[in-house]
C-alpha cells in the first residue's frame, strides 16, 4: 500500500449534478485500485447522493458497492436535516457525528488525509 491517504468528501446532491457525484466516486475507486488508503464521506447535500445510490436499482449503486469498505458514512446532522434517514439506515451506512453531531473534516486532516471535495 502506498503512503497516500485521501478523503473524498461529496457535498453535491445527486439531483443537482450527477457527473460531480460520479466523478467523486470514480476518483475514490481509482485511488482504491492503486492501493492507496482512501475514505469517502458524504456531507451537506451530498447525503442525498448516498441515499440515492444506496438503492440497488440506481445506476451508480455498483460504485457504492465497490467502495462499501471505504465509505465512512454520512453526516448525522445532514442526514436528519435533509430527510434521508430511512435510506441511509436501510443502506447500513454509519452516521458521522464526531463534531457536535456532524461529520468532522478536521479529524480527517489530523489523521493525515488529503481532502478532495466534490
């Protein structure tokens, strides 16, 4: 495994820009396939994207499946505020609440991850 540590953070709602969500997931997959340490976090409106691609019928679901071990989860606060608790829970994705109920970008930086946002 290389020394690269990459965190792909997806903020984009899938209904707004499908290509941006796709690009974020494919970027994470590229790093994974190269043997780099990569994690994916869904934050802000991006939690809607994780909810959508969790559906096995969604065209991007195979990417979610391929990255299942790399997806840390979704911002707990955002999941509730965007009303996507059910699909996130059904998908088995963890809620990230490490900073006052929200996902922490700082923790990723402290752990040595370079942040790429989509």
